[in-house]
């Protein structure tokens, strides 16, 4: 089955700096890579995703890059703000005929933005 | 839309007791997922349904866990008997159909088994 590894497990940055979180996956057939943000005590919420036919996707201060050859993808947050502090999860999924795209999650990164 | 609804939000029970967690997916969504989140194991998929039919329950830890979806708007996850190691946050999520990728999570049920 799919295995997703996520690094680092914790990340502290100064407000205004950039943050980068990296994930690798094992299943070369995976073709969908979402990122979820989970604030303390809250539900995971999808913040951005990328599909395998795209190398990069950007939404305001967040961007995701995908390298299918190397089987890794990254989340980039620029101009970080204190409200970006949360746990971020990457996930990977493959298109499975007749069934939903099951997500395999990484272990999460606790991002702390220091004022 | 109210989003995915879960109840109860918190549950404290004693070891050996039966626990039932409930979920109402987003109306019109064909897929429903049950996840468990712990510090040690992260987010794990337990089981998921398509049009009320269980498709993959390989993530269900053992026979003490069971899940049902009697209709398109309701699902339950039952633990009987509960054990302290079942303490976790249980999330339900739903997804529109096979052509969509996004999963929408409910607020979760924090279960504590003493």
C-alpha cells in the first residue's frame, strides 16, 4: 500500500518568513495530493491540492509543488502570519477503479509562527 | 449546507462499555469515511462506504469495531467493548462522488475510555 512520509515534524518560523513542508510517497500510481490544515481541537480542512498532471499550484500565500519522478511534493507558505500556526498534513491518493480515492496521510507538521 | 455533522462531540466512558459514534454526511455525497486520529498513529482510515455499502474495512482495528450506514444520511461507528487504547478523536468525512477528490471532515468525536 501507499506510504507517505512527512518532514519536518515541527517547524518554527518568524512571522513574515517562509515555511516549507515536504512529503514523499511510495506508490507511483498516486495522482492526487491534498494538504490539510488542522488547528488545535478542530477538524482537518483542505487548503490546497494538486493533481499529477500539474507541477505547481498557487493560491495566494500558499503553493504546492509536485515532482512525480522523485515522488515528492511540498507545501510552501510565504509571508507567514500567526494564524498560520497549526498542524499541516499531506496526503496521497490513487485513482481506484469503482471506488473512492482513499487518502493516506503523512504524520503531520506542527507549524508555529512566532510574532 | 451544515457540513458533516458528528455526535457526540465528546464521550467519556468506562472500559467495557459500548460506545456509538454518529455521523451525518453532507447531503448528496456518495462516499463516507471514518478516520481515527491519535498522537502515535496519526490519521488512519478505518472504513469507508459508497452509496451506503461498506467498500473497504481493512483499517478497522479488530472485531470490537463495527460500522453501519443504514441510509444515505446516517452512519454509526460502534465499539463494543471499549478499551482505554481506543481513546482517540474519531472523524467522519464525506466526498461527493468518484469524480471528485475532496473529502470534507466533520468536527470529530473525542473519545476517552477510562
